[in-house]
C-alpha cells in the first residue's frame, strides 16, 4: 500500500463495512461471510479493512482470526475502547494479521463527556495518552478516533489530537459520529486541527462521516479539502442508523471529478464496485434502493424519450461515467410511458426487426397503448407485439 502523507495525491480508503457497517440493524455477518466480503474488499483495492470489535463478541474475534489468515495484502484493523482489557483482547485478535492496525477511540464532545463517560476534559486527555501509549507498546500502526469530534470544542479537539500524536498514534480520525456537521464546518475543523496540533504533519488525518442528514459523502469530500487523507466508510453506505459514507461514491467522485479534486486517487479497481456491492447485498439480505448512486439498478437506466434520444446519439449527453467502469454490463434503455420512437426503433432493431416508417408508426402506437397498462415494456412484450403486427398483415 502507498502510505500517504498529507502531501501525496493518494487517499487511503479505510473500509468499515465489517465493523460499523455490520452495526447496521439487520446486517450482521458470520465469520465465514465476513471472510468472503474481506476477500472482495481486498480485490476492490481498499487499503484498510476494519474487521470488527473483538472485545464485543467471540464472533468478531473468530472473524478477525479467519480474515487474518486469508487476507494478507490490506492492513487489517480492529476497534477498541480506551480500556486496557479491550486493547489486550484486540492485540491478541490481531496476531493473525500480516499488517495489523489497532484502532482506539474515545468520545471527546461535551455531551458525551458529561452524559456517557462522566469524565472531565483532563480525564479524557489522560485516558487518550495512557491507552494510545499502551496500544503503541504492542503495535506500530495505531489509529486514534475522537468520537463525536464534530460536536467537540475545537481547542479541546486539537489538544486531544496532539496528545494522541505524542502518544504514538499515526492516524488521527475525526469522526462525524452522528452525521451532524456540514461541508463548510468539517473542512474548517480539519484545517484548524491540522494547522494547530503539534506533530500533525507527521500523521495521516482521517474522516469518518455518518449519513443522518444525507451529507456523509459531501462531508467526507470537504474533509479531504480540509486536509484529511484517509476516508472511512462502507460499501453501499451501510452502518449505524442512516449509515456511513458510501465508499463507491467517494471512489467515483474522485475519479469522475479528478481534476477538481487534485488528482487524488483511491486505488480502487472501480470495475469491481458493482460486484462487491451486490455481494454485500446478498450476504446481509439488504438490497440498495433502485436510485442509489453508482450501484442502484436505475443508476444507468434511461426512460424518457428525450434522454434516450440523446443517449442514442452520444452517451455523454446523459451519462457522466461509463457503466462498464463501475462493473455494470451496459446502460439500460428502459421502455415505458416516457420513451420515444427512436428508443423503440433502436430496441426493435437490436431484436432483429428493421421496420419501414409506416410500420414503425403503427407499432409505436401499439407500444404507447401497452404503456397505459404496464409500467415497463420488455423485449418479450415487443416480440409479442411484433408477432401480433405480422399476423394481422
Ligand atoms: O462513528 C464513530 O464515531 C465511530 C468511531 C468508533 C470511529 O464509528
Ligand atoms: Zn461510525
């Protein structure tokens, strides 16, 4: 893996489908299922795979051991609270990993300090220092996450980052745990912490955005603008509540709008995106909505006559990326009430029917009548229609 600093044109992709994603209600996976998914993630080209939270369950410990033996290229990470027992369990679980990373987290926001942790600022700083140092005593690759960073006072967040860096963390993650922030705000947060925390130039800053307001991808991109060089998220955006940042969307934004985003590259084999998404949908039994960007069934489907006409002349008129580049076979011209004659004619020609102008006029009228009865007209419907036309000749 390319290990980026804050100056290189490479965005590290940290996939948490198997940890935060799995926390999505109804998305739990068995260790063998996690292994299948981890292999697919490695093929897709993610840099870091977070396999689970070993202190939380035997299943997560088993999954880590299984994946550690079989998946050797990406960094494998596990999550751990700032507790000595969690860290010991996590380190043991990571023994199988070729490239282990321990991901330690603690809440930093006033709300969490007061109501969840019942800790003062000083106690939080002391715990971060103690537990990151302890983790670093076992492993070189330590990530520290300041949970609920986006609702934390900026001066305190900066201090927390500084303490974690001094204690040996090499990645500092500033999560938008509850999907509360906005692009402008998160950009400014990263800029501030990176500019003011001592040692910030020696570590990679990471963004981890939740999607409660539908802003996870936009916020992650703004975090990159603010200096983050690792993006955390999941396939199909699965995760707690409304989910995490959808990694397939980040990969394609950076590819399609490459010039705008400084030529940053994710290292994804983007043709693996749709197969990986579909694998996850099958494993967890949670289909994505048809209009989901990139991986939804309608992402490259065109129905309106004007769009289909444009597409038939030049696909760039209504497609900003090629479906083949993300793993779909092709675009789809869906024939329905909004379709025009050009699309019907093109489909008929593909099915082997070359019609004269008058014939086409008649078939198109019949097609329109059929659209009053059903939403979509399939190839089989067109064939039936053509048989009817020729038998009435
Ligand atoms: O959303 C969050 O803050 C997290 C951390 C544990 C990284 O998932
Ligand atoms: Zn999260």
